[in-house]
């Protein structure tokens, strides 16, 4: 079966194959998503708290942020961070006498996707906040707990459990959105399979392989998130 042999050769390691480049692209894609996750979660939680704030200016600012980054295409956000942020950084560093500094494509992708992830995750957190009864706060105050301790010990664990299904969907969207960073030179799955497709002129095989790799990441993520959701609900199952 020469055709199968040819494909196995294309997937081999070394100068004759693309196996090492594809695995490297897979690692870069997953690393970018993992690096973006904490940034998006922390910023999204902060936005949700700001939207619940009694300060109208703070709540309005958070709502404007969410509307802006949910309305802009992710690719445009990436360009604004990568090119616009580069110009801004050079202007500031030049004024301070540090010379030109460069934003890597990985860092630009992490920041841009983190901004978008935060906008969507803030809505998930906000809905989760609204699902927690006000009596949880009142009960904590009755026990003499301060607001921060009530949030950390009582509200936050429930918040994570309630918001986990929504955050799972946002995470899966983040995995797919990482493919956009290939346009600014990051050697992710799309970049590596695109180069391989152009060099070998076997676009269907390599782009089909990219589909398989993204589905693999999605499948593994779904298994991990399913286990995490069951773990957070273990107390309910016991009752």
C-alpha cells in the first residue's frame, strides 16, 4: 500500500516528515490556551464583580468593556494588540530611553484572547452570582464573617460550581480561537499544517489532520471538564 506508506513518511520525524512540527504546533496551541485561561478567568471575575458594584461608573465601565470585546471580531482584537500594542510599547519605551521592544506573537495572542475570554466569562460569572441566593450572604453576616470571608468561604465555591458548565463552553471556544494567532506568525497547529500543505501540496491531508488534532484537544478537554464538574457536585450526589 504505497499511499499509506507515503502518508506515514509525511508523519515521520526528521527531515523527511512533519511529525515533529505537528506535535510542536499541538503543544503551542495547548500552551497558548492554558496561558490565556487564568488571565481570562481573573479578569472575567473582576468584571463580574464590577458589574455588581454599587458604583455606577465602575459598573458602566465593565459593561462597556464586555460589549466592546464581545462585539469585535477576535482577529481584529488580535491585530489591535499585536500591531497597535507594538507601536504603543515602542512609543513609551522610546520616550523612556529603552529603545524598541518587541511583543511576541505568543504574548499578543495570550493578551488578545484573554481580553475576549474575559468578556464572555464575565457574563457566565454574573449569571452564576444571580443564581446564588442572597441568604448565603445574610447567613455569613449572621455568623460574624466579613464580606471577603463570606465571598471566599461561602460564595466562591458555589460560584465555581454553578459557572463551570458555561465556562466549559467558553474554554472550547478559546481552543478554536487560538488558530487565529497563526496569522501573526505563531507556530501553532494551523501554522504548521499550513506550511506542510504548501510544501507537500497535499492540503486535504494536512488540513484534515488539523481537524483531527483540534477534535482531539476538544475531546480531552471535554473529558477533563466532565470529571471536574462531577467532582464539584460530589456533595450533591452523596445526598
